[in-house]
C-alpha cells in the first residue's frame, strides 16, 4: 500500500509499515528535531512541516496513518479533548479524507493511534472521546471500523506500553485485520512443555503467571520516578512518556541506575542510534547538511530530546504487525461470538440505526456464529454489578443457572434477532475492543487479548545489562511515598532497593502509625464468607456492623448514600440519620411511627437490621442479613477446597478475581491474628493492607471544599482532591498525612521535619491550620515559621508526642497567640494615634533655616535677572538684609495695631500665608527624614547654605 503518514514523530509506525512491505510516500511532522531524524532515516520521502497547511492527499493513497497528539486526551493532561489545540488537530485528518472523497479518490484505509484514555469518558460524565472519531468515520462513508488495545510486551520486548489502534475501511472488513488474530489470552500453548519450565520462553501473558513465583531478588524492577499513577514494572518497564530519562532500573543482577537512551531505543524496537540526529537543531540554509557535534554541556539536553521522541513513538514491532495484517487483510476472518454485544444507546450513532430486517449480509452465516451447547442455542441470565448493588440482568450468555433453550433449526431471521437484537453491554464505559459494520451497528467485544501474537518474552534483566547514573536518595524516598498514596504495595520495591544498596528512611521503608492511635489489628473488622450474587458462590468479604464499628473506621459514603431514609434509621446509628431528619422535616416522625407499629422488626427483610459486607477483590459492597454470613477462618479450608474443585472443572466464574480476593482476605487475617507477634509475615501483611485501604480512599468522591476543588477556572478540577490525597496517604502509612487528617486538632503536635537541602531534621510545633489548602503552620524552635502540606509525599515527618498531649499544647499556643494579638493591637492603636495627632509647630532653629532658604532663593533670582514677585515699595534693593523671623515677628506684632494691613496678606502685598504653609511642609519633611532633598539649598551635612552676606551677619 501507498501510505501517507501524519503526525509522524520519530517514525516508529512508518518503520514498521515499511518493514511489512508498504511504501511511505508522504510524512508530516512539525517538530524540528523529529524532522531531522526523519530526513536521516527516511531519505527521499516528501516531508511536510504543518498538517494545517496540507491542502490535499496525493492521488493513489491507499492508507492514511495518523498518531495524532494525545496532550488533551491523556489522563495526565487537562482532558480538554478535541477542543484542545493539540488533540484537536485530528480534525485535519477528517478534512483531508473529506477532500479526497470530494475529488473522487477516497482513501480506502485509515489507521489511527492514540493512548488508552481515548476510550475514557470526557470530564463531568461526557461521552468518550473516541465517539467523535467513530462518528466522523461513519459520516465519511466508511462501512466498517474496528479498534483494539494492543500492548507492546506481547511482541517479546519488556515494554508495558498499550495503545488504541483504530482501523477503518471503505469496502473491506476492518475486523478481519485487527480482531481476527489472538482474541483469547494464552493459557500455555506458547510453551509445549508448560510455562513452569525454567528454560522455556513463554509469551508475556504466560510470563505474568511465572512472575508470581519470583522473589524480589530474582526479579528486576523499573521505576518511573515521575509517574506514580502506574505501578512499578516487574521484569518490564512502565509505559514510556516524554520524560523517560527519569526511569530507574533495579536489575536482578543487583545493579541500579537510570535507563540509558540506547536501551530505550531497543525497548521501542528502533535500531541503536536511530534518534541521534534530533539535536542540535540546524536552521535551513547552505550548511544545513552539516552536523554540528554535541557539546559536553549539551549531552543532557540531547538525551532529553531523544527520550521525548521515543515517548511519543509507536513500538516498531506493533507497527510491523499491523502492516503485515494490512498486506493480507482477508487471510483470516473474524467470527463474532457471545462476547460481542451491542454498545449502550449513549454510544450509538444517532444518524446510524441498525435495520435487522433490511440487512441480509449475514443471514446464511448466523448459525455458524452462534455458540452451540449440545445442539441447543443457550440463553439465560447473567448477573452484573451496578453502583455497588447486585442485580440479575437478562443477556444472551450460556453460564447462568436458569436457562431456556430453543432448537438450532430455528430460522436465520429468528437467530439474527436473537444475536443482533439482544441486550446491550451493561458497562457504562466504552469497550476496549469494538467494531462497526454498516447496517448492523456498533458492538463491543468482551475479554479481547492485548497480545494478538504470542512472541517469546524476554524479561527486563536479560534484556538490559548496563545502567546509567544513580538517582538521588531523596528522589527514591518521594517516589515510594507517592506509590503508597496511590494505593500500590511497595514491599517488593523497598526490598529490591535495599538489596541494590539504597538507604531509605524509616518513614519510607515501613508503614507508620501515630503513637497512641488505634493499631492495625484493631482496625480490622470481622472476616466472613457470604454469597456473591455475581459468581453465585461463597466469596471472602469484610463485614462492617454499623452499630459496632472498629476504631477509626467509617462506613463507605457510597453505601450510606444508596440507602433510603427509612433504612438509615433502621440499620444505622443515630448520627447518620438525625441530620437527614432535620432536613426532611417530619420524616423522623414517620420512621418512629413505623417502628412503633412493628417493634419486633417484622418478617420483611426491608425492616430487619442488616450489616454491610465489602467483597475482597473488587471492593463491591452489599447489605445482607447477619445470618447470611459465616466466619472466614473457621470455614477457610472447606470453602477453598470447594472453590478449587470448581476451578479445575471449569465451572468457576471470575477465577482470577476470586483467588486475588482470597489472598487479600488471608492478608487481613494475618494482620488480625498477629496482635502481639510482629514478624516478617506481619509486616508484609500490614503493607499489603495499607495499600488496599489507600486504594479504597482514592475512589472516594471529591470533597468540594479544598483548593483543588474550588479552583474551577484554572483547570483545578483536573487536579486531584487534596482531601482525598491526604486521606489516601494517611491510610498508606504517611505520618504527616495522618496529622493532616486531624486538621485543627493536630495543633499542638511536636514534629521533626526533614529538610532535603540541609540533609537534617528540624524540630517544631504545629501552631495553625489552613483548611482550604490543607496546610499546617510549623513554628520551629529556632523561630522560623512555614506553612507546609504535611501530607505531601516529599515531606518526611516524625511525630514526637501523643495525640492526647496535643490539646494541652494547643491551649498554651492559643494563650500565647492571644497575648501576641493584644500586643500587636496596642502597637497598632499607638501608631494610629501618632498618625492622627496634630503636627507640632516649628522650632526656632527650623524657622531660621527656612528664612535663610527663602532669602537665598530671592538673591539667586535677582542674580539671574529674573523679576521678583514683590511690590515696588519693597524691591528697592536686593541686597537689603532681612531680619530673622524672631525680629520680624516682633515688628509684625507692633504693626498689627495699624489697620492698613489686610488679614492674610503681607505688608508688601505678597502671599505670605501660602509661603508660610509651604515652608512648614518642607520643614516637616526634612525633620521626619523624607527621601526628598533640596540639594541646592543645603550643604553636604544637611545644614542650610547661607549667602556671604548672611554669614557675615551671623
């Protein structure tokens, strides 16, 4: 095929398509560094600078490939979607396709690539971003499209990178290319001798089972020090980003260091040195072909540019597989099954309605597509979970206990209505694999494997032998605390880092609980077995009795909100329903009346008291009667044996989730039993339990009152809620976060605060709290004060006194604060009185000084030949010596008896009143130390300059 590549980047997809035998005829990339890489590795191919300036596609284009920007779609961004300036550039893809249709040379195939977040819902519950893509493709006349999430690790490289690939076709079946191969996960067929053989090379999916049996010493870890949202990679590197230079490796050989750029290129499938030409940037001109060497001071910048290109690139092996499938698009046929279900109505195209009666394309093939069981078409019920409560929903599935059957000999039309007209998918999320055929509608595919091919997998340890420079210890400390806040179990990472020689602080290497606070075993509630409505089998769970809650535990807000007011008053303590009654007016009276009519509780389950059970594995919850649960420890051997028999017989639903739930329940049981003995197993169990509690806190709704929730106009809704972060970090074992949870009640706590720049701990006291920014004021013993978020992962805090001692210390702080406030108020009042007091009169010295200044100005004016403002009777001579103000004042008192002088005027007719007022203001400025100066009338010492005549007179 002749390929046009838009948003080419480093050319990973292009290189894969080229290896598969396709011809790239045009590339479009705006980044100057990427352009230099493309010119060097793809010589002779037309390279366009800007997609906005590309008017049309070349004639004869068979495939348009575009990995459009993900900045506005990524979960780490602002999530503006296609309204953003970067991701919105995808509209030019559809503009070019529409232009090709208008000029009667439409493009037969379209391939788009982006991050998994493309399938997420838009902020505030909007439709997923991918719906804009599918709607646009259907509007352009493409009769089929399919998309699938594909992982790079499935192709044999230790790179945990997953991306969404969308393929559309005008005439072919896009499902045959993307979905026909490798639909089901591998269960060991990749290794003839089984994946338990140590010498075998299993695929990545089988290797995941093998990792469970590895110890931290045998495995290698990859830590993305700048991204704690994803778990550390075990024998695989986390998803590459534009900041891959922050990837730290802890190899099985015991070596530790940062990921090298050469290994990063290999992990993405590029030849070593493929991105060398990205820096330095050469301006266009005669010498643009000359390569300036990279200076030693530019090595870090050079490698950062290369890492950024690799973070945006498509893994070459994935691009090659897509190219090979496009080279033979009809070699394999996709056959729908009972895993294909119509998407919910919200995800359907409103302009495209499936017409079952009109479509005859698959009339003769429906019988082959339908799953058979003993010659019968099986229908029944499939349970699902909705908002934490279990319901049975009618779907076409063969695994229900209650089944109805119909003969296979039924007409094709009936079977078609049964298959294409059955219930929609129950999840409100866009499926990870989906397809569309014109006339049939949109369908989602459940449980589609991310590895379409099963290549032998090479673990991270054997793949990489050399590492880069060592990261700082403070960076590792902060990263581990961020992992705890996100709800990841970091026990393996800590053990591996210790083996590699990293010295971690005690607050980082272990789960910290405040002294005097309820210990972990006391927080564990009753562990029980109860019937799971989804799997229809006993399931391990934690039981919370609202009337007998463990210390510092609370009921999930979602579980309480789903109850009616009557149920709250019957099942929960009074503090849960008093407020509701106050809001509801006479509702309390109605509830009490109901209780009085049926004091024994009645036979109806609605009127009987229930307890809350939280199922391990997926944290779903349900209100059940107390007699519907049995003790977990007492029935563990029996229930586990029954579950393993079902699993071996292939009758267990969700086996992976069940055994994960069983491991979690055993962890909690270990914590609960070891109240006195604190061995290694107990520490491991506490770490696992802290991760589970932190993960549960992260799922809680936003508080709506913190800085991140209130800051709506600057993208604050994209920031994580500070209250949720603080509570999650507290559950994860962060001492400072546990102080933050106490809010104002933590005032008075004595703490040690670690300053990374000084590499030293400083002692202080919490003296104030900001409830909006969730920050406490720390007053250090040396007098310094600062406001810090104690819950932040970069803050290492040690609490020195017990919570019961905080209140007494807080009272002392309040008394001292009141004294300081009263003292400050007195100072302010004194200052205000001084400002409002009348200005004092000028002293005799100041009056003499002002008179000299005035006389010198008059002499200066006469010498310059400028006329004075005096009357003729007063200007006979400029050299006449004037008396001092004291003599002049005595003369004026004598002359006041004469009525010839008017009020407010000088004897000579001048405005002496204004002059006196101006003189007074100037004198006060000088005396009060004004910044203004009169350098022309004073000497260097600030004394007034006198003319020679006045000096003689003095």
